[in-house]
C-alpha cells in the first residue's frame, strides 16, 4: 500500500462551505473506494446526548467518512464551551497539547488511505500562549487546503492566510 494521503483543511470566515468542503472530500475519496477518515483535533462547543459528549462538526465528519475513528483519536480535545479554543481550554483547565494530536494523527493514518484533518477557526487561531493552529499544521507536516468563502474581504484574508501558510513552509492547496 502507498503512503496515506492526509490534508489539513483550513476554512476561511464561514461555516457552511467548510462543512460542505470536508463532506465533498470525504465523499469523493469514498467514491474512489479509498478508506477515508476525518479528524477534528480540537472542537469547541460540545453537547451531551445519551450520556456522551458530541460536537456537531465532529459528528458531521464521522458521517462523511467511511472509516470511523475512536472519538479520542478523531477529536483528542473536545471542549464544552463554544469559544475560541485557547479560551475554552483555559476555562476548562485543559492544556491543548500538539504532540497528543500528532500521535492521534499517526494512529489515524494507519487506519485509512486518506485522512482529512479539519482545522479550527482559521490558520492562526491561538491554541495556547505560545502555539496556534499554524504550529499544529506544521507539526502534522500536511498540505493545507485553503477553503475561501466568496464574500466581502475574502481576497485580503485569503492572501494573508496564503502568506502565513507559505511562511511555515507548508504546501498550499486553494479552492473556493
């Protein structure tokens, strides 16, 4: 078997297109008969259902993928508060550890041909006082898919994101 493909999807300023783009990636991989898994390493905004904690984005990823990952691998950090990850983590006394996410990703790529990793809130969202989502993408060493919504201000934000991605030495895939 060839090395698994893994992508880091960075959304830009909107929710519905990212959800659609992740679903489209997973559906396309499924149609090509590849075993596709999805990760949402950090999810803020959890709710309890039947005694288990869920996140809408993580659940949608599960539905789009054809390889189910254990919840602790798919979403190593499931935060209850719907807030910026570093704020929610601080309020819940959780340390967002990039190494733990990297380890979860290593497990995920052993289970599937393709792993789509969904970012959280943009390319430079703070995770801790010293790390942000750019550090996470770099630690995973994945190509970054930049999904851009066509709305006022999108060109400037997309160009700034592309510059930040290039500054980290990461490969950029862009779409809109």
